[in-house]
């Protein structure tokens, strides 16, 4: 029989790998949020740079771009909500007729009874929706705050890399970041 020995280093390395994987799994939402912030930075940086060429301070350029995005979303929201509010009562009024066409009468009664039974859990569903909306709003604020900081710090990337990387590595990494920003930002702008 062969004797298998496992060193202390191997055991410590295995435990550290499992702990690292667990930690990454635990913060996966935060990692995703930071990645989305990097995408936002890659998309907005050319516009911020263009505004900066017109002697607009970088922070003010970022705020102007954010306000433009907010104005677009508000305009879309204002364009969608009035027709939705106007047409919802008509849908509710006509829904029984639509259901009678689609669903057989016996199944329709069963669906109505189940729907009425579900009304008791309506408050818990409302609470879940409110908590979800608030959580998503906080996430949105966090992502755009991180993107704001990344956009502000983007111009200092070269100097920051210079302080802890050798010159050859710094040039390669800055080149990689610029290409990544151009390709990723261009792709995402094309999707929008």
C-alpha cells in the first residue's frame, strides 16, 4: 500500500481557495454592481471627454451627462404613464369579456375563486414589491455613484498606475484599458 502525505501548505492552500471562492460568491452582487459601473464609465467617458474639450470642468461634465440621461428617462416615463393610466380602467372593464372568450366557464370560476383566495396574501406581496423597489433604487444610486467616481478618476489612471508598476507594464496596461474602454463602450453605445 502506498502512503499518501499531504503537506500543511497544501491543506492551507485548499482552505484558502475554498474561503476565497465562498467570499467571491458572497459578494457577487457587489462585483456585478461594480462591473455595471465600469460599463457605464466606458460608455459615458467619450461624452465627458468631449465636454471637457470645451473647457467644461470634468465633474460638471459628468453631472451634465447624468442630468441628460435623467431627463431622457423622465421624458419616456412621462410619455408612457398617461396612456397607461388612461387605458388601465378600460382593460379592467373589458377583462371579464376577454377571459370568457379565452377561458372555459368552469375553469374561469375556479380561477376567480383562487384569485379571491390570494387576496389575503396581498399585503405581503405589496411589502415585497416596495422592498424590492427601494433596494433597486439604492443599487441604482450606488452604481451611478461608483461610475461617477470612476469617471472622475479616469484621467488619473496613468499617474496612479505609474506609482506602482514598472514603465513597460504601465504602458501595456494603459493600452489595454484604453482598447477595452473603446471596444466595450462602443459595443454598449451601439446596443443603446
